[in-house]
C-alpha cells in the first residue's frame, strides 16, 4: 500500500486518482501509523512553499524518520521542492533536508510561471524513467526551482533557457518538479515505476 | 522550450458536449467524460470544459462532472462558464480542475481576477475573452459578455493587457466572428492580443484545417490553439494535428 500524504494542498486528489487509475492501492493519510506501515510515500503539493511546510506540520518529522529507514519517497512539485534544505519563496523556510540544495526563483528573463509541456532528458540510471526512452515531455507549473547541490543525487534536466532540474533520485528519495499525475501516458508510467520500486519489483 | 499546445474545447450543456456556429445552432457531440478521456488518450495537451448553461442548477452538475473527469483524464484541464466567486473556483479546483476561466464576472468585477490569483496563483486563473470586430471601428475588437450575447465598449486588446496586470496567468481568446465557421482563426486579433501581453494566449474560434493551427501559432503568435468542431466531428485526430505541426517545425509534445 502506498500512502499519499494528506495535508490540505491542491493536487492530493489528482495524485490519488492517477495511482488508482493504474491499479495501485493508495491511501490518503497523515497518520503516523499509516506512514510507518506504507510500502512507499508520496508527498504531493500545489501551494506556496511556506504554506506547504506549515500545513505539513509534525508529519514532516515522521516522513524524515521513515525516509531515513530506506522507504521510497516520491515528492511532486512543491512536495519535490520540500525534499531540499530551504526555500526563499515569500520569506525563508526550511525544507526536509533529505537532498542538499535550495529552492530559488526562476530567473526573470524567462516567462514565470514555467507552465506547460517541456521536454526532459531522461538519464538511463534513474529508475523513475525506466522504459521511457531518452526524452519525454512532462507537464510543469511552477515559479521556483530546486538548485540541486547534492553530489549523491542523480538529476534529470529540462531546458528553460537554462538547465532546470526536473527530477532527482538519491537512494530511496525520488522527486519530480513536473506533475506526473497530469503528464498523460509518460506521467502514469513514472507513477507505475515508482509503485514497482515500492513493491521491490524494480521497473 | 515549451511545446505549443493543442487544446480541445468541450462546451457542456445538460451533461452533453455541444457545438454551434457563432455561439448558436448547437449540435450534440457526445458525453463529456468519454470525449475528454478519448482526447487525453489521443494526445491532447490540455482540455477546456465550458459550462454553457451556467445556471445555479448546472453548478452542481459541473462539479460532479469535474470530479468524474479528474478520475479519468490525466492531463491538465480548465473549467469555465458562469463562475462568479473565488469560492466557486475553490470548489472546482478541489474537485480536480487545474485552472478556472472567468469571463463575464471578470468584466463586471475585475478585482475577481486579482483575488483569485492571490489565492490560487496566477497559473490557475484564465481570463476568457469573447471578442467581435467592432462595426464602428473596424481595426478594433469589442469584448462581448453573457455568452457573447451582450457587446460592451471594452476594447479586447486593452482588456487582455489589463487582465495580465490584474493577475491572469493566461488569455483564452475567442473570435466570435470566426467561431464555428471552420474558416480559420482571426489571426489579426490573435496577433494584436499576443503582442500586447507576456502571458500565454490560447487562440480560439475558427479552426477548420491543419494550416489554420499553424497560422495561429506562427502568424498570430499564439502559445496554444483551441478547437472544437474539427475534433468532435472527427475531421482530424489530435495526433494528425501534432504530426502536421511538427512537420512544419513547430515544437509539440508528440
């Protein structure tokens, strides 16, 4: 069973819908017991960073603890950004600190928000992208991005006038800046790959 | 670089998709959830659902529709038609819509755009503009409200720029003159609005042939093209449109 962390942000329901559509058993919950028993965790998020961190509240510590035991964790959009150390969106906020780096504004030379379908170069050694080939379009909608500073993290990039980190993988920690739950067939494949990682049947 | 988007539009009346000409003479085009899922499967980049009944009774129906669509469609979709308050937007966004579009209510109360952008973010707020070439000033277009039935004195290009300033994240621009004619988008209107704003413009009204899509993107500088008749009645599939555009050098998500 996968647990999608329930903490009053925008896309929680869409993420559950997508996992259910591909036949995964998911539970929407923020209960410590459920988080500890889950085969894997999904941290969604459509909100400002500070709002999301506050809404997550005490669940943050449990997620961090469980993630350190090696349980797969997938952060999506702001959930992805929260994997990092800190963000400068509307003030300074600390993230979960599971991957080194900070969340900073997209340079103003680019149209902000970065919204729409952009092509991501898919490294062969990133498990989330197994079976997807070397490049695929995914749906993005965000104004800040994660500047990854972790040399243990594998990173997939998209071109938005600069190399924008679209996805990271560091051991059992996974994240996508884009929305797999809104990225059609390629997005559903990413979620299926994550579900397989959680079941221990590597994609 | 972002791909140019292909967006089928589903006008919904009494739980059916309908399509007319110049906003009139509606013809049935199928079940909204089925049609939405089919377009998603066929490679559409986004969908737009417009509740053209937009009555109090239809509000509940549209929320239920959005929930059903969200269970079956895994691409972003916008919902519009008769939205008057941020509470109504909140309900639709929570039900699974990615964005909401406002039209008449924004003309009556421009502050609605700002309120919505502050609460949900600019990327959630689409300003829909129904524009008609002005008879008095043929080089201008006037904004029409109430499903196109009521012309105003507002200049469409100026209103689009004002919409951006107020916080809209996107302009959905429909030419009432071209709507349903399949004679091509109003390129002059599309270009005038695209040149006046920095946010994405979705060209709407008039698509009939594949080259119309190309013209709207290249000559009209549109970021996305919306269509109804040519997909609902299966003249072209989404995939055919994308292959055509890709063949002419337009970046698309194929």
